[in-house]
């Protein structure tokens, strides 16, 4: 049985992985919007982000499903926090969603 302190690190790793994944997506969208070849940005970003998140989850889990579950919980919470942080300040003035 795991104690709470040993499951806090996988949770924090999940939050960090969410920051990497969705922060990278936010950065990619901004770069691709002004690029002459946005498809390359999106393809490269997707491969790097998915590979990084998958490798991170595998490293954090180390064969223990409970650590994986806590990492996933941190990932979901990190995603929500990043969405709240970036949702309103990222769009141009007067625009609340993509056209």
C-alpha cells in the first residue's frame, strides 16, 4: 500500500506533463498561425508532445498502476488549470474562440 507522500510525486509529474503537452500545443498554435507551412508545425509538435507525455507516463508508472492513476489525475488537473490560466488572456481582443 502506498502512503500519500509517495503518490504526491506522480501527481506533480502529471501536472508537469500537462504543462508540457498543452503549453506546447498553445505555443505551436501561435507559431503555426504565422508560419507559411503550419502543417509541419502541427505534425512535429504532435509527435514530440505525444512521445514526451508517453515516455513521462511510462517513467512515472514504473509498472505500478496506482502511480499511473495519480499521474493521470495530475495530468487532468494540470490541463484544467492551464485552460483557466490561458483561456481569456490568449485570444485577441474581442475574440473568445476560433472563427
